[in-house]
C-alpha cells in the first residue's frame, strides 16, 4: 500500500511539473493537461437509477513547434466504445489575429459548446446542448479559419459532417459551421453573437441557427442561448438561461432550459447547483438537483454529485 501511495504521489508531482514548466522538444515545447470526473447519479422517472459512474478521463497534449505552428491531441482514456480520440489537429497562425486549424476539432457553435469541460458550471449540458445541437456531434474533421479582433471574433469551418473519428465522408457534400461574436467593450467575457451550422446528411438537409450572450464580469455569471433546428422537414427550437455567482470558494448556479420539436410537447428542465472550488476549477466538488419534464405525462427528478480533478 505504501509503494502504491508513493507511486501516485510521484505521478502527480511529475504531471504538475510538466504542466507548470513544460517540456522542451526539438524546436519548441510540449504541455500536458488532463481532467477526470467521478460521478454519482440518482434519478427517478418510470425507473430509478442509483449509480456511481466513472464518466470521462481526458488527457491532452499540445506541442508548440514555433510561434506560428502547433499540434493538439486530446483523448478520452476512459472511452469504452473505441472512439478515444476527440481532438487531433494542427494550428497555423500567420499573425496574432489570424489562425487556421486542420484535422479533427470542436465546431464553433456557441458558449456552451466552446466552454472547456472543466469550466462548465453545471454537471450536465442544457437541453439544447445535448442531442439537438448537431446531427453527428460537436466534433468533426475538416478545416477552420478564424480571425480575432479586440471587438469581434469570426470563425468559419468546412467539415465532412460525418462526426468524430469517421475518417472518410460517406458522400460528396461538405457541411459549414460559422460563428460571429461582438465584444463591445473589449472584454473577452462580455459578448453577444450568432452561430450557424448547415449541410446535408443521409436523410436530407439540416440547419442550425444559434444566438448567444455571455456576461462574466467580476463575480457575476450570466449566459443564455437560443437554438433553431431543422432536420429535413422536422423543425425544433429551444433555449436556456443560466445565472450564478462566485462567492470565494463557493459558486451557486441555476439554469432553466427548454426544447420543443414541432407538434410535440415542450421538454424543460430546472437545474440548481452548488460548486465548491478550493483551488479554482482544478479541484471542484459539484452538487446538482434537477427536475426535467420529458413529456406531458413523464417527468424526472434527480440528484447528481461530481468530483472534478484537472491539471
């Protein structure tokens, strides 16, 4: 037992050293990051779930080759379906404002999608951040160009539309994702914008249009998004409103989200959370309560608890 404890301590110190000091490689540097979640879930609708879950265990590596070129690899070492790879792309930056990435990456689709997993304030994504967000997932293979200005950001991506870890597109159509945000006061945490994703897949054309607003100034946190969806002839729409406050090491949060397909009932969810962060988001204990209306006759109540460790 003593040997195991010593080994764990050595690994943690080594990882912390890598993250803080970086590792020199042939022409640049290598940084390592990671995040692990342990989850407990108790939910009840027609059935009851009372379970501990491992969830994800991400490990990332970024190799900065020069001031204008870098490589990124991000994997889930706990994945059980065989699709371990999340990000695998190269970045080229001709200047500080302009960048291009090619490979497999996250699409530019709004506040919630682009928030790093360890920085999410609630354990689960909103209703629009789950299945309705994209037909094949929020990561895809393609190329993206982005321009960053002190008053606005613009990103446009052209991808296969086949989803994560699908190496060859099943058709000749390409999908396009784009995002434009305005930062009126030159503050990166205060912005409003629009994002879109459209293209074609096996059952027909699809389209996503999203509106987003983020306000994180001082201790206040407020964000909201609206999403309109269209999959062939099926249309849907939804939104969420989220607010919270940073009280030193405590962070209370609340969110209301809703989504509706045409000719269907509204699904909605109330989520309340409290986060304890003794060392910012690197070590975070999260406790959530949710009430979700799944249909006019079915609802779900649940309590979720999560321990997050990141470096």
